C-alpha cells in the first residue's frame, strides 16, 4: 500500500516534468494533453481518500507554481484597472473536487469496470477547465465565451481522455508489482465464476 | 465519514487556505524553487531537442545552411559596423545634449533571445525565451521584435524567462494613436487567439475620430515600456456612451516569432 502510494506520487511528479515537453496543438484550437490532471484522475480512483487528497494537494500546489503569472506592475495611476490573476492555490481546491468526483465511481472501478473511470476522466477534465475559465471570468469580469475557447476545452478533454487507458494499464501493472489490490470486487467475482 | 478521512480533509483544507493566503513575493519564491528543481530536466530536454533539430537540419539542409551562414556572417559584419557608428553617434549626441543642457534622450540596450517554447500554459498567452537572470534580464522588462512590441518579461530564472505576450489580456500598455490626441490602454482579448489576434485599445475619448490604418505607439507613461514603440494599426472603432474602444491589428506576427530582444534599460 505504502509502496503503491509512493510510486503514484512519483508518477505525478514525473508527469509534471513530461508536461513541460508537451506543446499545445495550435492546429486544434491550442488544445493540449493535460498529463498531470490525467495521471492524478486515474490515480485518484485507485487510492483511498487521504491519499487522493495528498495527491490533489501536491498537484494543485505544483500546477499553480508552474502556471502562475506575476503581478501586473507599472504605475497604478496609468494602469488604474489592472487585470487580476487567479490566486495561487486555487488549483488545490479544483484538484480536490475532481478527486472526489473520481472517487464517486470507485465502486464501479473496483468491480473491474475501469472503462467508466476512463470516460469520467474526460468529463472531469472538461469540468476542471470549465471551472478554471469560470474563475478567470469571475475575477476579471465580462463574460466572454468564444467558439475557440469551447473547442479548446472540448478537444483538450477528449485528447486527455484518449490516453487514460494507457495510464490505467500503467497503474494496474504497478499495483501488481507492488502486490497491492486495486480491483477487489472484480477479482472476487472472477474467482466465484471459475 | 471515517475519522481518518475527516482528518485528511481538514488538513487538506488547512493547506489550501495556507496556499491561498500567500503573498506575491512568497509565490515568486515558490515558483523559483519549483523551476530550479525541474531545471536539470528542462535543460537536458532542451539540449536533446536542439541536438535532434541540429542533426535533422544538418542531414537535410547542410548546403543551404552553409550558404545561409555565409550570408548571415556578411550581414553581421555589416551590422557590427553600423552599430559601432550608431554608438559613436549616440555618444556624440549625448555629449552635445549635455553641453546644451538638453534633457537626456531615451537610450536602451538590448539582449537577443530565442523563443524556446510557445504557450506552456492553458490560458495565458506566454512564450519562453532562452535568456534569464544571468543575462541581466529582470521581471517586467519590455520585449521587442524588429516589427514592434512583443510583450514583457514575467517570470525570470537563471537561464530562461517567460514572456507574457501583448495578445494576453493581462499585458496592458499605455498607447497613443499617431496623428491624434487619443491615448488609451491597449491589451489582448480573452479567448481570441485564432488567426491574427486583435488587440483592444480602451478608454479613448467618447468622440474619438480615428481612421483605419492609423498607427498606434507606446506613450512611455506608466513605467513599463519606452515611448514610440510600434504596437499596431487601427482596424475599427466602437463608440460607446462614455468612451470609445478601438480594435487594433498587432504589428508583430505572433505566429512567426523566432528571435526577440529584451530591453535592459529604458529611461523615460
């Protein structure tokens, strides 16, 4: 259990490094594969609540450290209406919310139906990006929702979701190597049938 | 809820509140620590990418590159001569102004940098350049290309920096319209990054008389950007009841940025 938790934590950190080398697809409305969110969401459904919250905190904290913008600067008399940024730490709450969402279908996952979790990964990424954009709109004012933004969110969610079976396969392999069971009921049912 | 889960949730919320209450300097320290921790991976990744690209270029275009190199060397020599002459003239001009007790004119030095990554984040219009604190680059310094203003430096590390582009909503520039008394604040637009991203010039006077094609320059006010740097041209004007807003086509082609110049010192 501890070994599996540590390896998941390491996977998340590795995802942060790899994310740096994943460019936005300019031809696809600047969509990108959100590897950090993907690894977190897939791991969240395989662990207990305390571990999920630990992963959510690490991911949110580091994500904001990676993506946060600095203060606007300049003379406040000239730039009297500076454009606000999102506060450092908001991602911690977003990751926590997404983690709880994934844990909501943990019973299905434990029955061996990982396909539902894979589908929910896409939905969670969509909700995450929508919430992020809604927060930007709330902080900066003016509701601006362009077709490009909607497509960017949709394609990013879809692209990220497509890679979830690969991450689940990786997590299953790791859990087998660590002799840690993440699909109790599915295994029990299989044993009952044979 | 199980007691362990409740304790974990309370600790999580406590940690989130702690993070949310960090002030800007503390956040900058956290960001600096984070980037210094992943810097070895970034460096080796960039080196690998550069090597791979160089290898491909060498294989496919070695002769073309040789011709280009000779051409560039020739141009560089010519530009060095021009720069030398420019520096002499600047010095002479400064001496004459000093002798005549004129106010010192704007002077600045630049550092050339190459764009290494585009849009590393989801929502912000930023790029990463291969020069940082070691090249005397600091936060908020203006970044130019030969076409006009590109943006300003945001986060600085030792050997790289991130630049927030003019097309981002957060990059605000005090601007004036050529041949008119109109001044306003120019910035990018949220979610408008398809094709040529248009800029917004806000807070113009209610009865602003502007025509398409008029050029927009920096005013030099506000302490961020030197004056008279080209920003773009007026595309259309939208008159409101209290003020007017113009749509500006940027002078810089942001889709084709290769080398940029960071202005190190700018005196208004």
